């Protein structure tokens, strides 16, 4: 697991946490708590990480409202955005 407290929040850390979620190492509740928690209340957040976090947060919100099944959410979270 990634030591999220020792490292500044960046896109790499976010991808690592996503991989942990997709592998079943952490629950969606744990991931969502980290994503929406204090780690993101920092002005030093990498702009790529902030954009990725907003996208991931939107997907989780859509899943929570019933728009996606768990399998569909995992599929969408596992896709890498084209850059």
C-alpha cells in the first residue's frame, strides 16, 4: 500500500490508490474517504491529480446514485484517460 501521509498528493498517488481499490485491497468507502478527506484540502495538490480526482469523484457520485453497477464503475475507473 502507498503511504499517503508521507507523500504529497499527486497523480501517481491517486493512481496507486485506484489500483488498490480495483484490486480489492481497500474498499470503496475507504477510497472515497481518502479522496474527499483532508488529503485534498491542500493548496499543493498537483493539477493533474486535481483533475483526475474530480473525474473519479464524479464517477463515484454517479455510481452512488445508481447510474453504474459496481462492475461498470470498476471498468470506468480502470480506464486511463487519453493525454
